[in-house]
């Protein structure tokens, strides 16, 4: 639609210009004088420093992610002024923290089996109370409501669920044909979190694998594709490291309107990673496609890098600022989950654009020089071509050097 509309408008697209603002010069010479271009030259002149320091900073920010706790935050993390938080606090004060998220144990067996399970659970550590079994009219199924001493979002409650399933209940039912299942909202959220955490490596392998394949076809470089995937994972990890510090450990939580810590929502990593991977690949393609275009056109790799940053850097800055502001605006909301999305997405985009794409990537490519465009000859021959340059440019000396033919 957009090309069709532009074709109809032609030069009339410039008719309603903003008054008192000079039309920018889009030439390469003018682009070389911008702040972004000067930053690109500054980074490449100190490529070693701007490779090591951003890597160290990003890894330090990402470090807390190893202790991330996935789960579901309950009403206890809502602002103190909300009715759900007031009700939660009163119930916790009157009946104990576990009253807000009881576990439901279903026993598929007779009354004696249900009684044995209830007694075993009541004696288990971190159990405040286990209600007497409620047996159905047929006498073959019973429900036991269990209240933990810890709150639903506490890690100790998740440990209790595991202990009941692995030890307490099997021992109580030993020698019988009865079976029992631990459910309830708290157990369900823990199961969802565990399942997502278990499948994340496969999810990453799929997304990263597809990215590697497409970028290798587009840029005819294994190094560029691998670098893009790894740096994007680094941006996501750094964002989730900060998210863990704020929402799980409470550092700076008051600045965004939080007064209580809790786990990170279990579904957050998959959704945020998907969005960030897509957006960061946009910035990567913007930048590297311009660098490749200059390189294939005859520039040396290092000159192509500075030209690419000079001409595309402003686009990346504008796009990143727009998206970061939009997502950081989520922090002004009341809902904790919305705040998590806002901080994770806004920070990841800002880090990826300014620390990774406009600092680490130019510096790293400067150090790699010609090696950045390496691809095995056999792989170059069998991969379909998705290159951005025109067919006549594909036979330029630079392109022959890239492909190894």
C-alpha cells in the first residue's frame, strides 16, 4: 500500500513542509557530520575498548538472571491502596499467608486412604493446616484443602508442592491402590512455570536457528549471523537480569511504584524474547545491510562500517527512542505484570540499540575486518540468495571476496 500511495503522490508528498525547519541534507557527506557518525568513528578508533567494556557491562547486568524465579505474582504484590491488596493483607494477617493460595489435593481412593493422606500432609513441614477430607457420595474420591505457612508466590510454597508429590503423599499411600494429585491455582502456576522453563532451550534453539539461517542467506556471512544472534540473546539476558533485580529482589522497586517483591511472570520470557528478537533484528538488518552495501560497492570493511553507522545510525536512534518511550510508559500503570513488560521491553530495546548495535557491533566488526564476512564456499553455493544488493553489484570484487568464489 505504501509504495502505491507514494507513487500516486509523487513529489507532492513534500508539499506540506513544517515551517522554520530546514530540510535535512541526506547525502553521505552530510551524514558524516552528524553526532551518530562522530560516535561511530570514535568507537572504531577504540575498537578494543568498546568491544570489551560493553560486553562486561552487559554480562554484569545479565548475571542476576541465573537466579530468576518464574511463577505468578498474587494480589500481595499489588499497590497497598488497592482493594485486592487490602483484602490480601487482612486474610494473611487473620489466617496466615497460605490462606490466600490453598493447595487442593484430590485423592482417588476410599476414606481410609484420604485420611492417611490428610494426616501425612498435616504433619509435613511448612504446612499450617490440612482440612479434613471431603468425600463424594460414592466414597471413592476425596478433596483435601491444604494451607501452607508461606505465601502462594513464595519459593517455599513451590518446594512444598514438590515435596508433597514426591515424598509425603507416596509414603502415605504406600501399599494401597489409591493415588493423589496436588492441584489448585498455586500448584498450577508452578507447573506452568516449570514447563516453560523446561522448554525455553528448545524455543531458543528454534528462534536462533531460523535467525542464523536467514541472516546467513541475506548477508552471506556466518560470522555476521552468529554475532547477531548472540548479541540479541545478550540484550535479552541483560534486560531480564535487571528485571530480576527490581521485581524479585526489590532494588529500585519504589521508583516504579512497587512496595513488595515477587516472582517474574512465567509467560513473560517467551513473549518478551520474541518481541525483542524481532526488533533487534530490525536494527541489525538496518545497520549491517548498509555496511554490506558499502563493502560490496568497493569500500574497505572498516570504511564501510563508519559509513553504515553514519547513514543508518540516526534511523536506529529514532526507532529505539520511540519504542523505548512507548514501553517505559507502561511503568506508569498500576498492574505489576504491565510494569514487568514495560521495564523488560523498554530496557532491552535501549540496551540493544545504543550499547549493542551502535557500540559493540561496529567495534567488533572493526576488529574482525575481512573475517566478519567469512562464509565457507560450500555453504555459499548451496544457500539461496536473499542479498539486498542489485544483481550487477553481486559480481563486484567485494562480493567475490565475501563468498570465497
